[in-house]
C-alpha cells in the first residue's frame, strides 16, 4: 500500500525506519540500555520533572532478543 509521509523529524537513528510496504523487518543487532527516570526522552521540546530515581539493573534473562536465523 502506498503511503504519503508528512513532516518527519529524525534526529538520530540506530535502528530501522520504514515508510510504505514491508514484508519483514528483522533486527541485526541487539543491545540493552539502562537509564533513569526520563532518561530516554527524545524530542524537540522535552520538559521532565522527576524526584529521586533508582534504576534496577538486575536482569536474570540470558537472551532478550534472539538473533539466530535473521537474514
């Protein structure tokens, strides 16, 4: 299906940006990031007011995103 894209503002991209038809998008890499409260906000105007913040970095899972079989 064709698509009409309006105003798009991409400051940075380390993943996949898709406009229009796509059969399959599969990840080629996987990473994990820990950030505090409001630490991952992006945009042209961000106003974040937070109190004390604590980030739990304990992760018992061995594999979060398996990449085996991705072409």
